[in-house]
C-alpha cells in the first residue's frame, strides 16, 4: 500500500533527488539547454537552504522515499508593514504527482512556516499561461491585480 505524501524541510542528502525537480521547474520556465542555470547558481542556491544566515528555505514532498515536489520560499522586509513577508519563489511537482494534492500541501506548509516566522503575507507569481496551476492558486489565495515588470541588469 502506498503511504500518503509528507512535506518536510529539504535535507542535504536530498540533492540528487531534488535536482531533477529543480531542473523540471526551470525547464517549464524556459531555462534548459543553452539557457539552463549554471551549476554555480544551482550549487549556490542549494547551499543557501542550509545556511542559517540566509532567508531562503526549501520544503519537499516525499512519498515512499521519492521526492514528488518542491517549494522554495524566502522571508523579507516590507515598507508597508512591520512584520516580514514571505515570497513563495518556486513551486513544482513531478508530472505523476500532479492533481494529487502535492502542490496544495506544499503551499499550505509554506503558509504554516510563514505564520510561525511572524509573517502576515505570503505571495507568489506565476506565468499568465500557467492555467492549470492557477486553478489551484485561485482556491488558496487571491489575485493581487499587480503586473510584474522587470529589467535584467548587466
């Protein structure tokens, strides 16, 4: 019998199981092949999860010893409130895990972590074409109405 999935903080021993999820997430957003993140960025990101001085955190969904999904989030200050905010930067589930509550469980675990850290707000972005994910997001949060602008600097 298959056990239900569990959500837990990522562990250093998870790297080889986390990496394909991370690569899948990045490929979804067009960062693969010649546009893939450098291994330096991947390794630096990974190490930040285990550095107590970094505000970056990672959770994984696990079932029967296999990682099914990931959530990366960070805490930051805001000019409009005293308490920190939580930005859910990355959320990804493997193809076979989709539609089985893994994404919802990861988001709800981020909510709990943010609340425990004294945050009053959790927010995230997704691409406008990510209709499947937005069906879930619409049940868990409200759309802010804001449009994201960005400029890459040299």
